[in-house]
C-alpha cells in the first residue's frame, strides 16, 4: 500500500483485467479502474502473483479475469 495514502479514512477498490497463462503466470495486466493512488501498488503486487490454471477437459487453458483489491482504513 502506498505510504502517501489518503488522509485519515478511505474505503476504495482497485481492479485490473489480467491474462493468465496456462502455467498460472500473469501474462498481461491492463484496464486499471479505481483510485489512482492505489493502482501502482496493485499493479506491482500483481507482477508477483501466480494463479492456479483454469482447466478445460482436464487441461490448463489461458484465460482473462479481473483482479479486484479492497483498501480500507480504520
């Protein structure tokens, strides 16, 4: 999470479309939505994510999904 976060209280979402390869690696991240302040942090974190491959007829397939992250302060 960015250190220069919004003052005091925030409750927001950031989402990106992601392309997941057959091995579970993210091949592409695009179409950011949500609070610009948090987009960079989410984009950087997604660079290290790995997903369980989606299966079709028992074989891994490429797919596109949406990763949505919730940021909330107390």
